[in-house]
C-alpha cells in the first residue's frame, strides 16, 4: 500500500514537471499580489493540483526569483540524448563533384561518418543530385550515344 502511494506521488511530480507547474504558477498569481504570497494560498493550490506543498512553494519561488513564467518553464526540454553533428550545406557545395559521387566519398571529404551523412540525407537535409553538373556538350554526347544505340537496335531487328 505504501509503495502505491509513493508511485502516485512520483507520477504527480512528473506531471508538474511536464507543464503542470505553469498552471500552478498562474493559479498562485491569480490569487495573490505578485510580490507576496498570501496565507493559505499555497496549501489550497497543493490540494487543488494534488501535489506536495513543498512543490507548490518551489514553483512560486522559482517564478519570483527567475523572471516570472520563464523561471517556471522546464529548461530540460529538448536537451537530452546525443548532441547532433551539424553539417554545413556550404561545405557540401564546396566539395568537388568527383569527391561527392557517393555517400562514402562525401563523408570522407567532409570528415564525418557515413551513417551521420546518411541520416541527414534521410531527414531531407540535402538531396543526391549527381547529374546537375553535366555541361551542354556532355548532354549532347549522351543524346547522340542513345540515338546510335536505338538505331543499332532497330537495324538488328529488321
């Protein structure tokens, strides 16, 4: 029975950390003059939100000490996990075309891992455009080659 009460208490504390603390602070602000917390207000807030009294007092203190509502908001949001390895788009453009024909070559030229580069590719950070650097002469040579290929296939079939 005691373990269940502790688990419920932990869940309530987590709820407060994930956004309920803003609601608690706004409730306390609505019931008091900002510099002074009136008698019994923190106890009423603790009862209303079903959280410990110390937590309500801590939320009020953080709000007063650290710039109002900004002091209450959690600073740990989006600050977890491995730090992202940033790749400069200009660095990709500056790599010569011969060194960026494959993901492996591009990763070697940029000095990052293949998997990192592949993850950024999947996220849409850059596209794999290899044919954009063809010159007008190369395009004409390609068309001539395919025309000759088609003509030779047609002549063999006749």
